[in-house]
C-alpha cells in the first residue's frame, strides 16, 4: 500500500510517497481503507520538527482522516465491513478527562497518522461518518472541528445571542464560526484579506475586522458590543494576539487558547484576567465521546465543512506549503482513495 512518510530528518522536503506492506488485522481490530486526510497546523509543526524534536522517524503524518472499514478481526461486533469511519485524534482517550498517558496515543505523532491507503484501528476509537458528508469532508473533523466545538461549548459555555470572536480563517476558526451561527450566536471575525472577509461574511459573521488596518482591533470589538466585550474568544494566535483578546473579552468571559500562530511566548499583562474574572482555558482537541457528540450535532444540522483545496497524496509537500502560506480558508485536504 502507498503511504506518505517523513524520512531522513525533519522538513517538508523529507516527505516521501513510499510503499509498505498491507497491515494484518488481529483480534479486536479493524482495517480501514483511508479515503482522505486533512492538514492541521500541528502536522506542519510535527513535520518541521518543532512540535516534538524527539519524534521517532519514519513517521506517517497527519492526525485527521476518514475511510471505510474493509476487514474486521475476531471479536469485533459494533463495526462492520462497509462502515465509513473517523478515527479519534487520541486513540486511547475514549471518554472522561485527559491524562498524559492518554495524550501519548495521538495520531500523526507519536503514532503513525492517516496519510496511508490502509490503517488498522481499535474500533472503540472510531466514530461513524455522518451520512450527509463525503469522506473528504469527514476527514476535516477529528481535530479542527472538535477543537472548535469544545472551545465554544464545553469550555466556553456559548449560548444563543452571545458574541464570539474568531481569529483568521483557518480550520478551527471557520468551524467555530459555523457552529456559533448554528445556535444563534453572533460572530466577529478577524482577517487581513478583503477576499477572505467577504467569504467570512457569507458564512455568517456579523462583523469582520481587518487586523492589519486595525492592529488594536479590541477597540472595534468594544464599539461593536457597546463597550461590553465578547463572551467567548477562540484564540488561535497565541502570544501575539492574546493581549488584544484580553482587552476584547467581557468581564467574566472565556478565552479558549488553541493555537500559537503568532508565537508561543511573550509578555502578557495578566491584570485583566485577575481584575475581570476572565477564564483562559487551553483546549487539546477532545475524546472519542466528544467526537461522537459533535458528529451527532453535525448530522442533525446537516452542516458541511468548508474545504479550501484538495491535493493528491503525491503532492503532500505542496499541500503543506499551501497551508503554511496562510492562503487557505477552511481546511486543506488530501485525497487518498476514491
């Protein structure tokens, strides 16, 4: 079978399309023919050696994917051949709170990921694909969508009519925009692109702020919300945007800290957190139970993810470069099999 491997060191230039033997299915396992994968910023950091410099190579990249069960091992009862499935990001985190041990079972590092034509999974770590979605669409869900889901609802406690701020137009932010609109919340989005601003408005954002034209964008947020501030912020920028987020959040608001696109360290004034009862919560995707809950909602809403571009497996380096450029809106996907 064909797989994409990171070999001979870190770097996008070290990604290779190679061959591996088709894995055998043991008792209690299922074999999935992967139909698609999608890229996350984590995958790029992993390939570049910035996420875990001690990651063992070769590594099959990518945490997100979707496929069809083509074989089941002895003792498997709940998953049948022909079922379309999504693997959970952390294979051992089935429910409950995360632990260091459970978070060591993540796909795309340290475990081999989804950029392969076939992969063996524990069926307990799989969720059935919502019927209305293609495999390419479903492949965007395990990390970005679930992170947005938990940022808004598990940690953010978002309610209809409240204000949400999303940063940029990557997968997590676009999913957060879509989810917020589904429950009747109001969304402020930031971007530096007029073209993307138009698309974000089409997706339902009430207000879009160009952060290059207005680097102190928290002032505009305060104006829009009658000086109150927003209820929930999906913070993907990190150190470079956190100060503005803390100025834009309401008293008692929630900042869901997800990404470090603008840096992972820097000086931040913590007084607004203390003086305004602000909750800053890190979000590390979610469990298999969380994934099931989210997929149930997507099925009820019949919501379709926003897919920016679809690449072939052999063009994985180009796909990674495209995502790194920040030119995308929504998710970048890789088609593995029809």
